[in-house]
């Protein structure tokens, strides 16, 4: 076979191979293809939209923010600093060299969701028609760079082009949210961009910098955090501050989702020991697990949706973490347990009116055994769609097959793109819409669902489901 160097997008990508089922999938997808994007959890910097600063170069936009890309390049032997990981500064020559590394290793992405997303970005956004390779790298780089110099490719213009109706960022509790204020107060920008309360660091009493974090929290909340009572008041104050600035959810990612409730005296004692740097590992873990329940309690009072993203061994490569910092591609999934771990929290709040708990996992073994039954019983629990390592075609298919029989479609969250890579957002949502259309088409073909019901469901998964789950 003569090799092709063309880069094209097949209209039936991710659809079933069987012609009859594929025709149904096409009809379903046609109804959701152009619907606005709702993105309730992601990591796009709000500064990009507040200041609408032009993107500098193809590497800083498409490669450096995306740990999916540079973790595979690192596995292929490309040094992390060569692709700008962890904010490593790249001059013009370095940015171009990083792009060449990516194109030279294009084959490493075969069969991965990165391949699907990047092809969509290159073709749909930048009009690239050549397959990435060592020979085409500079031509593709120059084409993208030329587009980025146009006002049509600035952050706000792209958000309009992508039709992102709602975008949530992820923010530190002590952040003053000035970028969000600037966005909200700008009458020329009508898209909704909101912060998300991410208190992980402030709920980890075993951290060596916990006392410094408590000082930062005290300053942001203008509250004395010298004792446990003040700590709770400060967290509640910052949650209100975030909600006043548009936040709809808090996000939590710890090593596990074990929950427990300490009596007040024990919580006060451990907190004081943590401030003094004297809490044992077991005590710090107990207080962290207790604080997850406290976050649920506060959610029943202020209405923020609570999302859990557990089960990741952070910074697995110690030397890389020390050199480049977190979120540089070396976080690794771990096995998880939810049924026993969440029981104390759900025993208190699982039936509370208005409390929404969205639970994600990267451990597929718990879908049908634990998470689908929990979401299929507790009114408060929703099952987060595949996230991070498993937001990929085969994993999404497995997810629907594993959970639908027990939890249905309407106890799930709607698609979550969870990305820093701004231009991948439409590609990721398109992937989800194609896969859900294909899954529903199979149910129709097997006479398990009527086509009008499948149509209603696929539209709901894009529109009413995320709006209901995240109280939009």
C-alpha cells in the first residue's frame, strides 16, 4: 500500500462498523454535533480569557499545557524540558524544536485519544492537511503560528467559535479571583466562566507546609485560623466568596475517599498538633478524612456541588517532581474502594435534599460493583464519566456498558473534559458525543430502546444532564 501523508477526518470516526447501526448513530449524532459545550470541570487559566492575550506559539498552546502529550514523549525518550513541561521556558527556537519532537514521534500516539483530539484540532481549527512527521513539522508549525497571529484565534474568539456556553476553571481557596471578576464585569463577553473551589492542600494536615497554608487561608478569609473553629469558619467563608463569584462546585482529589467523623475535641487536638508540626501520619490522615465529611456538610448549607477525583499516586517520579513540579505527566492511577469508604459520609448526607456528590474514578473495576449501585440508590450521588487516563474511546464504551444497567443514563454527570489544553475542548466533547451516539444506536438496533428515546437521551447527556447535576 502506498503511504499517504494527508491528514483528514473521516465523518464516521468512532461509529459502529455495521452499516445499519452506523446509520442510526449518524442520525443521533447529527442532533448533538453542533450543540453548545458545557464544561463543568477543567483547568483552563482564567487569565487567558480575562486578558484575551494572543497565544504565543503552537507549542505553548497545544503541547506544553497537555500532560497527555509530554508523558508519552517522555516515554519515547524526549526530555521534559525540551517540550516545556512544568512551565520550562522555551525561546522561539526551543518552541519549534519541541514541535519537531512531537511530529517526529507522531506514531507514538496511534490508538490513543490524544491522536483523535490532536487530529481534530489540527484539521478543524487550523486547517492542517498534512500528517505530522519530521518532514512536515516546520510547515505545520508555521501554518498554526500564522493563524495565532490573527485576532480570530485569540482566547475569546476561540471560545465563541467553539461555542463554549459554560466553562469552570479550578482555583485555589486563597485566590482573589480577580480574573473571574474581570470576566464577569466585562459586558462585551457573554460566555459564562466560573471558578471552582479546590481545597485539597488545605485539607491535608500532614503536609509540611500546612502551617503556612493556614496563614494564607487566614489572610484570604480575614479570619484567625489559629484553632480548629477558626479553620472551619475560614473555609466556609472562602466557599461563600467563591459562590458569590459564580462557583457551582468544589473539587476534591485525595489518595482515597475514606470518610469518618471525629468528635470535636479530637478534631481540635489533631488540628493544633498539625499547626505545630507534631501530628502523626495516622492523625493527619484521620483529620483529612474527617474534613471530607465537613466539606459535604458545608455543601448541604451553601449548595456547592461536591466532586471527588481520587485514586492517583501523585508525582510518582520523585526527581521529575523536584525539577519540574506537579502535573508533569508522572501521576499514576491506583486501585480504589468506595462502598465502605463513603458510607459514613453518605450515611449522613446521601439523602439530603439538594446535596449533589459527583464521584469519579480511574479504577474501572469499581464501576459495576460499587459506583453504579451507589449512584443507582442515593439521590445525592452521581457517577462521573471517564476521567483522565480513561477518557478514551474504549474506556468510555466500557463505562456505558458497565454502569447503564444499574444506574441508567441520568445518574451520570455528562461529559467532563478536565483539560488545560484549551483547543482540545471541542475535540474531547465531540468524541464523547460520537461514542454516546454509537452506544445508544446499538441499543436501538437490539430493540432495547426506541430511536426517539435514544435521541432524547443523547441530547439530554449534552444539555439537561450536566445542567441538572451541576445546578446550572
